[in-house]
C-alpha cells in the first residue's frame, strides 16, 4: 500500500466511544418475547386454537397499526424492531381466549395509537401501550372480556371459576376450592398467558439474568402485593384472602415482570423503581378489595405510570458534587 | 463483546498483557499540530528539535519534536470544533535547541527544578500537594502505562517528586502490577480497580483520595527532561489492529503521521474503516491519515468497517442501562433528550458538568444513541450561554 493510497482513504469520522456492547432494541424485544414463550405455550396447550387465534390477531393488527400510523404521521417505519409485535403479544396474553377477533384488533389498534404513536412512538409513551388498549376494550366491551362467563365453552381440567371473582362475590371462605400448588402450576382461569405462574416466573428470571430488566420493580411489586394483602388479612382473615392467594392469581406475576417493567413508563433509578413497584402492588390489592373489578393489576400499573414523571425526580446523589460546589 | 449474563454489571477491564516493544524511527515527514492559527515559526522556516512554537499572541504552545523545514501550514478542524494548525515538516537529522540545560538535578534546589520543569512545558504539582502517580491505563486495549513502568526508572520519578517537596505520594496500580510496584514504591502502592473508567483521573482521586494525578509516563518524561534537557517529544503508543487486537507498543516521535505507523506494520485500511487516536472508549477518530501522534495519544486504533456498530437514530427507550453504568450516577437518558430539544438549563440541574465522558453510557445504550456526543454538545452550549449572559451583564453595568 503506497502513501497516496492511504491518504485517499475515506475514513469514518464519528464521536467516541468507538465500541458498543451490541445491545439493541430488537435484541431487547426478542428477549422479552422469548421470556413470554413458556407461558404462551401453556396458554395454547390449555385453550388450543382459540388462544392461537387471539395471539396472532393481536400481533398482526398491532404491527399493521404501527405501519399504518407511522406512514400516516410521516414517521420512519420501525415495525421491524418488533416493539409493536411485543405490544400485541402482551395485550393478547391478558385477554381470555374467547374474545372476538375484531375486539382484539381494536385493542391492538388503540394500544398503538393512543398508547404509543400519539406520544411519538417507541420510548415516548407515558403508559404501557398494551394496557391502554386493554383498558379501552375492557371498559367498553365488558361482556367480552369477562373471565366469569367466557370460559364455560372450554373443557379445561380445573375449576372454571375465576378465583378473583370468587373472592369478590363469595368472600374468602369460598376460596377452599383453590389450592396454592394448583394455582402456581397454572390450573386456574384467567388471561390466556397470565395463569401459568411458574412459567412466568421462569420467564421473569430469564429477563433478569439477561439484564434487560432489574430486580427492583418485580420484587417490590410482589412485595407490595404481599405486604398490603397481609395487612388486610391480619385485620380479618375470614373476610380477606391471604397474601399467597393474591400473589398466585390474576395478573400479578405477569404484571410484576412484564407490565410494570415497561421501559418508558417506569422509572430508571433504583429507589424510584422500588417505590414504583411497591405502589403497583399496593394499588393492585386495593383495587381487588375495594373496587368493582376482580383484578386490579392493570389499573394499578396505569396509576403508577401516571406517577412516573414524579418518581423520576428521585435521583441518586452525584459523587463529588458538594466538593465541586464548595470550590 | 456481547454478553449473555446481563445481570452482572458491565466491567471493561484494562489490558494486562505485555506487548512486544519497538522504537519507531523518526518519520520523513512529520506534522506538528498546534491549537489556533497564525503560529510561529511558519511556512518556509527551519525548525529545530526542542524549539518553542508560539501562538499568534506569543504564548508557548509546544515544542517541536523534530528538525527540518516547514513545507506547509494546514488549517485543520477537529471533532471538538476548534481550529488547529498543522505544520508539515520535512525532517532532517536532529539538531537540538534545548529549552533547558539537562544534568544532575537533585543537587539543585526544589524551586530551581520546578522552574526548569515549567520551562520544559510540564505542569508540576505544587509543594506539599498530594500526588497520585497512576500506573493505570486511560482506556481499554491500551498498555502504555504498563510499558512505561516496564522500561522506565520509576524509582527516579519518585525521588524527583520527593525532591520537589510533594506531600503524600500514592502509587496507584492494577492488581497484577502490585508486586512490581512494591519493589520501588514500597508502602506507597495502592491497588485500585483496573476496569474502565477507573484509570481516568477523577475516579483515581475517588479511589485514592484527592490529589494531583500524574501519569507514570509523564513522570518519567519529567526525569528525562531534567537529565537531557529535552521536552516531551517521544510518546508511547499502543498499536491496535482490526478486531480490537493490540499488537505492539511503540515509542514514537510526536508528530509522526498515523499513516507511517499503519504502513510500517502492514495494517490494511479500506474506505469506511475508522482510525482512532486513543482507545476505543475515549479516543478521537481522525478523518485523514496524515494526522499525527500527539503528546496525549495513547493508542492508534484501526477498526474495520465490519466491526463498527453504527449509531442508532431512534429515540431513547428509558431502559436505564446508562443510569446503571454511570460512575457519577448521571441521568444520561434525560440529558441526551434535553440536549436534543435544546433544553440546556435543565441539563445544568442534572449536573451535566460532572460527566467525565468515559463513554460507558453510549457503550451500553440499547438504542445506540451517541450519548457522549449529546453531553459534549450540551456542555459546550451551556458554557456559551453562560458566557453570553456574563457579557450582557457586563454591558448593562457599563451602560
């Protein structure tokens, strides 16, 4: 190579650092999806093609909504990063397998539009997008997203009563039909991907090990549920369910690992994350005890999402700051 | 550098292998890079090794590392936005014009030695000041501190510091050099963390207590200057080949064009590759290969275009990876967004000036945002705004 050859090279000129860990948006999305697979497979094994239908419609319509809206808003199309598909998947896992297809599609569309794109797309949403879509269809078409009646048509090898509805309408004494181990292994009615507590726990641990989430939010979420439930249970153990029941039913486990940990709607500093998780757990139990809704996970997370900008003000100290200011 | 177990904190360890060492010959054509315009001597002048180079205002900007005729004066703009003058010198055999007289310095008074060092362009720690002698690398893949320690007379360096009347002297070393360092520094050795960015001065101060951080190479250069009268003009440089492979430690005359080094070791450079002065996390990329080795260039890094992960164009996800990795607990995710939308005052509330630009936040960023560049830009804009405000106030006072 001659000197002239070298001088004529067109070099890449860019700011430091010049290396990268290799982390990427699609990598993180893929990790979340992989973590959801065990619970999803369990849901499909339980409900068969009904579950497949809901999941595919949700994912497809979320991706289509993203593409259409980004075209419409003249934004670069980023369907390929998988984040829209993940929103669809998370939404589907919260739904009963009996939901009509148009409602699933509508939920996905609302998730992407109101939950994500109006706030500027990925990273901008103040709420977990999937929960916005879920809340919209849950409040508008209650009869379709109802675990009490929708399950009658399925032949499942466990009680077809939704545990949290039993608690709501019949009280804690009626809970003797549910055994903690059955609940833990997913032998309960619920969202098609939220019932397999053991498998969700495995998926959650996978997320932790891969480092895409930290322990703060899930652990404090579960801790918040347990503590609040314990307080109620202590005051009247005949009227209120025990903490273990609360932890093993509804979307608590799913919410702790997959809903509350949504990046843009949760804090980034450790103390704020712990408070965020505790708040989610606290409101979940309050909703279950005092609201008309059997489960309160989604609403609890949405409430804490609103508080997120406030929690973001809690920041760790910058080392050496005082000395610098004194100087 | 993909990681499977992301739960473990990011640890980027400094190099601990000893590389083969070579002295690089004086180049045929050197480039002396000086900040500012209108420096003397200029085009057509003959310059001698060790001769002072002055700015338009007459301040000493540096010393010529080579002897020869200045063929050209180039205006060069670098990534910091500043203008530099590149003096291209056709070199000849060294003729020294020494800024100071070398010799036996320990017999002279500390004040005399101090002024000699200042004459030769060194910043000397004040009498009684605590000094941290760093044997740590300043970036990944670099091993110049290790090389300096291996080839130099570190004991003489410590004697010099004692003679200058420095306060407590701490010798900061990575674990594996503790024994070697204890041989000349004894009780003064402090083993510090040897992963990035703990080799950077502010973090060394955090590890060892406040003090002036002095790199081992600079300390040894002071000894050389006092003995020979020569200013700092030979730099240790780690040559890093494609694939992040350090291949050699070189002693290079400052001003040696990068292209000379690359050619001497047959490192292929193609269009779209990146060549960096310094290490992978804090180094600065160059746009032309006649760019020279500078007094603070620890490495010449060549990166093939296949190894380069391009910067992402998307927005921040708020995943918090940058927050977890920051040694100063800064909110890089917020800072970068505030800078993006020109909210510089908010950056000040988030202590943007505490950032030491170690590069870890951008290294881990999921969205691959150029976080360090955002922060650098924010700092500059903030400084500019403050300057303007101060000027306005002054004008009001005079009016």
